[in-house]
């Protein structure tokens, strides 16, 4: 079937969004089985997907969605009731739909044997009873529901300037608020009431921004509600009282504005909400707009188009843009090298200005490639629900920091390791309800998935309040497998014992399940994370729980390095691995167990001579009283890399050596320097095994 590739790409992208929305909403429905509004939302997503699939000619996809839609329609018309078994079948339908979309995305026709799930859906629609294994009786506190409702209705977007203003205001002792004002339905002069509210606010503080915009508020282009971001030294109660005194005001909600609220929704998400709000306003005001003059209609149309501030850009184009920018970075280094040699003031000044501009451009290009980690996290609530039912456990998955952004190259690789770790926590971390009860714990276990930025790194933590790691059991198994000896086992710290579970093929599981064993696949997890330039560590306390912490670089394309020289060859060491550089005397080098070491701040640090590792040919023996050493770190391990001299710090573009040279020991890639010379980039993780 031939079709325009542009439309197919758009169909695939939007279908994935609708299916993700269905999964998220089904999880909400399981918590609130009587909330028909959630069913309506799922129904709308399914209906839209069905229409798109039929238009594109994917009949199997449209047919399965139609059957699922019939069940949802029966739920919202109160013909059938929601329970976990019914939701299992709807979830299974969504899984089939996702598989169909994946097949279409990979060039297939989306056909799949779904006869079994179709029969189940037909049986539900016909009102046949499904045996209930675990009744769903979860209630969500009213204040949480209200918070979610407020959250869902937020439309204010904060750019960098707004965030800076808010931060500076807080430093000066001001309080920041989001104020939502609702006018009465019978309010005749909405613009006048808005003006009066603004007058009241400006007497006790400053309005940072509003939604809708001031222009739209003045022209009454809004429904009954509007929002403002406001800073003041008054309390929320005082502000609420002052605004409520304006006549024809139905309700005023003043919420303290937190950093989390500012970061909570991405601009794209809020832009989508804005478009939805505009559509709602358009439908609400249809009778009025029919009476407006053509000139005013044109004005409104132009204002609505101004809200379309986001566009879809293919990943391929971003990759091309990144590659072109990487070439510019190399040329920048070349120009800086020439300017230093020529020592021409105007050339030097121009190059410095260009470097500053390229620094700003680099931030923009890298930011464009950043994707919220929620694209990975979104798959886990459904997975945990399925695993908990399979294992007869009660598990609550908490996700924190899903808005944290990572480079697309890292996002593509981090999904599978996280799946391993979460399965591990669910299967062997969290105990069964009766065991937890016997230990005095709540029957429901908690797995927390957390992400946050720190410096040039993103940290991802998977924490559970389960059984923890039995260190005696781990040591026993490690000795049995010959990973450690009985003698060396006595000197291992708790952290070193925990990290034994990352050894290849290591497992303490007495019974290997379809889900995981504590340690199964963890060697693969560690290898994958290290290949991304990251690291993983474990903290665990028996009967309290375990925490896996992953540290990843924000981006893999452009990195900061220390350039060093060995003979006439130049090597680059990533700054993220360097603790410090040092010059030592030869007399300070000691021998311990046939290994040359130095005493570094009270610690014995082994030395690695890079000229020996990389077999650098020397024209004459290198014999100097002083040695240049770069102290590097991998987890808790330290090492000193011995080089001839230091060149300096520089930002470089990481280039692959290609398939022909992919197995070079301890070399992760190469870069082209400003003078045209090639420098090899040292892989610290491989060097310090």
C-alpha cells in the first residue's frame, strides 16, 4: 500500500501518543473505577485512533480499536462495571495495538492475530461475567484529586526570563503564587472585572504573566477563568481576600508557586493544552463570533495561530544538524589555533566573539536533542501492574522527576537496563504481602523511580522497601562460583559485597522465575551503563530495602576533556573521570605486589603507564626526574595515568573509529583538533577493569 511517508510518520507518532494516553488513563481508572470522566477520556483517544487507522487503511487496527471502544462505551453507559480482570483485557488490547503500530513503523502492514482478545472483548460487551481475582477498592484522598485537577488545568508557561525573575524575587524575600480567578457565569463586563483584579494585585505586588495574554483578556477572548503568576510579600490568605472583594468574582484560588510546578509540564504539553483551551473557547463563543465583523475574525484567527508555538521535527534532521554543528566545533578549534599563532588583535577578537556565539548555539542544539525521560518511564506503571498481579504482590510504583531531560542517544539505550532493574526490585526486592506483614511492614510494597539533574549528569535511582540484599548469601554464592576466595572475602566491605551481584552470570535466586532473579542480567545492565559513559552503584540494608543509583552524562556527542601528550601522540581523557592532575618525583613511586603505586592523600593509588598500554614507540628512552600523573576515578577505584605532559582542557567532538577499528582496547573514539591532528579518546572504564 503506497501512501505519503509524511502522513504515515504523523499517524505513527500520534497513534503512540493516544495509546500512551490510554495506558496512563487505564491505570487511573483502576484507582478510581467509578470515575466516568476517565472512561470518557479513554474513549475519545480510542475513537480518534480508530478514525485515523481507518483513514490510513489499517483495517485490523481499526477493527480491534472499535471492539475496545464498544467495551468503553458500555462502561460509561453503566451497562458493565470496572474491575481488575476487565482492565486486564483492555490492557491486553492496548498491548496488541502497540504491537501493530510497531509493526507499521518498521514497514509492516499492522496485521496480527487478535481473534482471542476480540472474543474476550465481545464477551465483556455482551455482559458475561468475568471471574474476579482481586477486587479493586482503592480510594484516592480528596486533596490529591483536587491537586490533580488544579494541575491538569494549569496553562502558564515559564520561559528562562520568567524563571530568573521568580528566583531573584524569592531571594529578595518575595512569595510567588499562581492565582486562578473564576468569574460568575452572569458576568457582563468580563474585561472590566479583569482590570479591577489587576488593579488590586498591582497595589500589593507584581504580575509576572497571565493566561490568556493581557491582549486576549482585554478583548474578552477567554471563558470564565484566567490565571496569573504573581509575586508579593503578602500571604496567600491576604491576596485571596483582597481579590475576592471585586464584584462578580465567583472563586479565587491562590497556590504558592514551587520550583516543581514551574518545571512540571513541558512546553509542548502545555502548548497542546492551550490549543485545547482555544478550541473550547471557540466552541463556547460560537454564537457571539457569528455576529462579529470580518476584521475582528481575522484578528482572532491571527491571535489563535500565534499559540501554535511548537512544531514536530524528525530525529534525522536533528542528527544532521548535530553533525554539522560538530564540524563547526572542529573548525572553531582550528581558528583558535590560527589566531594564537598569528597574534592579530582583530582576528583574535573576532574568534573570541564567534566562540561565545557558538557556545550559545551549542546550548540550543543540545537542548533541541533533549527528551524528557518520561518517554522511557511511561512504560513502567503498566509493566509493574502486570508483574504484581503475576506474582500476587501489592506494589505501588512512584515516579519522581519524569520531566528530567536526557540526550536522545542516551534515552535510546537506557530503557532496557531500567526494565531489568525494576523487574529485579519487583520480583526479588519486594516481599509477598504475608511476609511483609510478618515483618511489620505494610502489605503494599513501594518501588520508587527517581530522576534528577546534578551538574553535567543525570542521576536515575530505583529504590524499593523490600528484603534488601542478604550479604552472607551473596558471599557464599560468590565463593562457590570462584568469583572471590575465602581469604579475600573476609576483607570485603559491604559495598564491595553488594557489587558482586554485577558479576557475569551471578544470581542468588533459589528459583529462577520468568520475571528475574536477584542478579540475573545485572552484568548486562552494568556493561550498558558503562558504555554510555555512566556508572551504577548499590546501597542496601537487609529487610529495609535496596537502592540502585545510575549516573549518566547529559550528552555523548560533545564532551570536555584534558588533552595529554605521550611522545608526539595526543590523547584525550574525559574531564568527568578526572579528580586532579599532579607532578610527582620518580622517588615517590613505590612497588606493591608487582604494581607501581603512589601515596595519594593517604590512599594507595596504582599507576598506569599509558606509553606501555598503547605501545607508543619512543625514539629514545624517556627518563625524567618528574612524572606527570592524571588521577582518575571509576566508582570507588582510583588510578594514576602517567603521561609525558599536559596540554590543557578543551571541548571536543566524539567521533567513532568505525567498524574496522571498533575493538581497540581502552579507546572509545577519536576527535580532530584545531591543528588538524587526530587525538584518541581514552575509555577509563575499560582501562580500570
